[in-house]
C-alpha cells in the first residue's frame, strides 16, 4: 500500500476517532471506504444522463413538440 498523509480539522478528526472506536475499525479503513464510496458514486453519476436513459423514446409520442412555445399550453402556469 501507498502511504498518504492527510490533515483533518480537529472536529473531523474527533468524529473519525469516535466512529473508528464505535465500529471497532481502524481510521485508515474508514477513510479508504469513504474514498471508495465517493469514487463509486462519481462513476455511477458520470455514466448516463437522464437524456441518455430516455433518448430512444424521444419523438415516439404524439403531441406538440415543445409545450413551452405554445401559449395555449402555458395558460395558468406559475399562478
């Protein structure tokens, strides 16, 4: 393993110390886990946008192409 030094504010260091004690785990293990979770969340979030998920459905429904451009569809919006 590679050694990485990290400075923490006193309050965060105290919270990490308490968590390690409560879970009977090392601070290093908790920090590795937190970094892994952050990287995993980033990978998942970076994979697909909402548009990417539904782009195959775009244009498959009947109706106006853009409701915001037709005043009839905007009647009462925001009231």
